[in-house]
């Protein structure tokens, strides 16, 4: 039994006045999705919980069966895993921007002129050694990079150095603990008692101190780097400062294959999604031409899906463009990407037993951000109790046989349909 | 964005043979509610959980987004807050009845002849001082009063002195702990370990002792009070004993405004509902003419709602009469109050962006008490994914686009529609 899970990021929407109160999904011509709805079972799904607007990282954790409230502390670990860093549970990871500061340490460009090809800079930064932790630093796409701290007595509970504004100085990183009552339990720092809280304060203080030292050393290394001297000569803003944010602790995720007894692969362009799948122990494929944007090469991704099918039972295909269209408030682009995704589905219909289509969250074009509205989901394949739903959309799915489910329940439902569930009890 | 949440207490019902197996909501003429259903999204809601018959206090806690299993230990705190006592988390609060005992300490009237105007009695009782706790005592409506204990090492886990029957003596108050396994976590007594259990036993024993002493002193003060001597002269039963019951510990509720980033107001007559809203940090309005009964002045309440709209984003309008009609088994009164509520809705339609209508629980006229049947809910406002539901009722709502939700999810869903939710993740 083989299953394809298609996740169109942010595809779901709200009633749009300009579409006569319909949604892009209701307007788009999507014969394949509708065909799957006719022979499948539909429902609506709260990826995390009703009223909770999910990020793409927390949503994908939930969609792979992990409770984000237990495993998520920040985006850093998922960015770092998506960037190909081999993480260990307990590592502390951050998102980093190459930025430009002037002589007075004022940030003049948070993205260092959207610099490209920063690998030589990363190599120089990687040479920095500090007592107390191992530092792993890697450039990702454009002005972006990722930083991992490995060692004992470290914490993700530190503030950002990124002020998220130009014309300001980078912020000093400080220990940043939620009050004891508001603690989000996370591996391995399960909230528990004052002693643990004191320990955590100490760890956070140590981590903040290390990161401030690292920032200073990195600034010294970067401002003298030949690549930056060259940029300055050409009138380009030098990438002479690293802005740090989004710290999180790498969770221990019980591997997908161990949990569900099937091998899973992920075909995605978005680093956060790749990171989640990687930390779940899935095979993560790099697809040339997959841009994570509306102009992505969907045929290349389809080919990669069929490639992975050979030695995996489960393939997750993630399409980012629908979310981008939502964030841009572009109704037409959203309809178009839905239609383009639909057009590649027919090559999957004979190849897979089960095809599941859903979104990780709603990104209404009228809101331009993620909202908590439930997403539609359809499961098509042998044995499913088909319902009266004849089309794939938010409203149609709400009448489906699945009712209203949670994101973390989706994979267990599919695994059971695939005949791979284990009985609880006798 | 402004939201009005109308809660008709106990409005939902079951199939009634005398109404050709319809419900009062299905029979009532309610054009405004139906109009909102047509342009809104409907669903059914388990205020607490399926099969759990809610009280008005626990239901309103859940409807404001608080888990009653974490915050509720008894009605006392909500009565006391509703009576205007300025409570602190950790205070122990009780519901009190003025009662009549004879010379042999036998209760001859649990309500002291439904005495009114007990303020002078309360003032005398308030003078009682005991070592070990501060006592705050206040009369509320009729024969009712409320008692709060403030201090260290106190507990709500004590039995009632009210035997709930006349012809008996008041009961001695005893420490009354649930077994360690059955402990309901409550601030600040989070279940934890044998040591804590031993501590709690000690606290409960101390509290019980204090309450017994207080009861004795109050009896002495009351029996000699001029107001009671006067009553005896007039052949009226003296209010010479305080029956104590419904102890609970005041929970720490994270303020509504802090949690949801909007200012909330409550327009209600029922003390319990006012108490819940007050402890949630909402503005609680006293409306002259709002009686908490079927004959309540709904227009005065509507006026108060529109008044609060000016500097609040969220107004909760609570109508008690529908519950009273249910408890009385009065079908006609229930239909009537529904129709009366409907008639005030049109003045809200232009004033608010979102209007939500629901009940806190079902009070079937055939049962005359609260039941666990889910309640109908409709959310009307910009962007909602309208469904095919054309009328507001228990059965129609069950086919709506919201599916079946929980009470504690309602406000987060509404907050998200108002554009005030915060993303969990990146």
C-alpha cells in the first residue's frame, strides 16, 4: 500500500467578497481533486486546535503526528535541519541573517543587500571557537544562515539580537524565560519545580553570554573578510554582522518509520518543512527547480514523488506557492497554483493506493497571514467510506464523512487504512 | 472589529412530545436568529465535554476559554466575585444561607422565612475576628450571603454545614479531601506528591476548625441581634444561623484582555455569571431591571450592551430566563423568552461585526435540570464560511459548517476571525 499526502501550504481561504463570497478552491477548476473527493471521504481539520493559527513548522509537526506543544520551542531547529545540519536532540538552533552595520554599530541593512553566495563568509565564521559550546554555522539561501550550539547546560530561552528594524543597534542577547506558569514543556526541559527553573535560568544566562561573544567575534571576522572588502569597494553593503533570532531546542522526535512502520519521503522546497521531515527521520529530497514559490517546477516535483515511490510507502508532497499567494493577497495566483497542482495529480492516481489532499493552514488572501480556520481534507483510496461530497473545497468538506478532526490524527487514520495500525488492547 | 456573544442560559432543549417532537427553539418565531444563521456558520458545541452536564459557572468558564477542570473547585468563588467582593487567588469562598434554628439547634427554616434586607446582620457578623484567617462576609440577594476566608494554609476541601434538609441540626464542618488520585488540580494546590497531600489535610483541618468556630460566634451574634429580636416579636423566623456550603478556592484566571488582546465586558444579572466574568478581569455591568428571570428588562440590557460597545471589543450578553423556564418545565415561557431575545437582536446587527449566539447548556423542560446535550452555536460576521443552515436550532446547527466543537474553543475561534489571534510557530 502506497500513500501520497499532498499539502498545499495555506491553500484554504475564507469567503471572499470579490469571488461572490466563494473561496479560491471553490472557484478553481480542479477536476482531479474533485474526482478524488467523489471517490474519497472528506472532512475539515484543525491542524493544531480550533482557534489556533498554525505556523508552517508547527502545522507540519502536527500533520506528521507529533504534538507541537510537546516538541516545538522555536523555528531554529527546523531551519537548521532543513539546511542539512545533522542535529542531535538537545542542540540549540537559531535562524541568522547576514546584516550590515556601520561604524557606530547601527544596522543599515538587515539583509546585507540581499547578499548571495555567502559560503566563504560562513567558512570564516565557522572557525570561531569559544569555550562552553561547539558552534556550527552554515549559510542557507541568500542572506540567511543558521547557527547551532551544542554542549551541556545550554538553553534556547534567550532573546533575539535582531531588533527587526533598521536604524537601530543589534540587541544584546539576554536570558529570556517565560514565567514558570507559562512554560511550554519541551524536550528535555520538562517544566518541573523551582530547582529546574533555577537550572534553566543558569543555562539561559550562559547561552546568552556565549552568543554575545560569538556575535562580537563574528563581527570582527566578517568586517575584515576579503569578500566584504570587495563588496565595500563595489559600493555594496558588507555582510559584517550576524543577527540571531528564533532560538529553539532540537526535540527528540520518535522516527516516523519506527512509529508507523512505513518508510516516508518528503518532496518539498521550503526549508522549514524539509527540516520537520528530516527531524522525523524521513528521506528528504532536493528537487532542482523547486523554488518554494508560485513559479516552482511542479513537474520536477511530481517526477521526484514518483521516484521516491519506488522505495517508500509514504510520500509527502509540499507545495508552498499557495501560501505565498495568500500572503501576497493575490486571488488570481492562488487559483492558478491550485489549478497547476491539480494538473499534476493524474500521474499519481494509478501510482498510489491512497491520495490525501489538504493544507497545513488557512492563509486568506483577505488577511495575508495564517488564520485558524480549519482546512479541508480528503482521503481517497480502497475501503474508505465514501460520502456525498462531490468537490474539494472548504465548505464541501465540512459536510464530509470525516467530520472535524485534528491534524495529529490524520496520519494515524491513513496508516490504519493502509493496514499498518497496531491494535491497542486485545 | 467588535463581537457580541449572546448566551441564553439553558436555551437548548430535547425533542418534546407536546411540541410534536420539536424543541422550543424550533417552534419559536425568531427571524433575527434565523437571519444570522443564514449568513453565518453554525455548529453544535459541548460546553465542557460530551456527556458532561455543565453548571452555569463551569459552562461560562469554558465559554470564556478557561478549562473548568483546572480552575473550578466549587461555586463559592464565583458567587463571591459576583457579589462584588474583591477576591485574590488563593482565597477560600463559600455560599451561605441565613437560616433559622430553634433552641435545640434544629433547623426549622433553611431560608429564615426568605428574609430580605439582611445588611445589618452582615455588618454584625463581619465584626467577628478569629485568629488564623481574615473573614469577609457579605449579604447578597434575599436569604443568601457569601463568606470568604483569606490567609495562609487554608483549604476549600471541607464539607458543608448545610444538611440541605430542615428538621436536622447543622452539620459539623470536616476536612473533606478527595483521594489523592481524584484530586482536581486547582491553584495553588496543584496535586503533587504525598507531602503536599499531608499539607492539604492539615490546611483543610485548620479551615474546618475555623469555620466551626465562626459558625458558633455568628450564631451568638445573630440570635441577639435587634433585627432578629424584632422578627421574633412579629412571628417571623429569625435569621440566627449561617449555613455554609459550596466551598471553592479562588483560581488565578489569566485575564481575558491579556490572553486575547481585546477588552471584554459582561452584561448579566446572574451572580455566578457575573462572578466568572469578574474573575476573568472583564468589565461587569449592573443593569437596573435585569432580574435574571423571565420578566427581565431585555431592553435595558440591550442598552447596556450598546453602551459597553463604545470602549470594549467584546461584549457578553447573558440571559437567564430561558434556564428558569427550563427548570420550571414551562414550555410556553421558554418559547416566549427566546422570541423576546430575538426581538432585541436587530439593534445589534449594525453595531457589531460578529454576532455569536449560543447557550451555556441544555435545560430540557422535560427534565427541569441541566443536561449534557450539545448546544447550538452560530457565528455570523465578515469572512466566515457560510453553510447551508437557514435557521437557528439544535437540529439545524448539527448540519452546520462548524461541526461539533468544544466550549473552550469558541472564543479562540472568534478571536481568530476578529484578526486578533497570534500564530503558534513560524
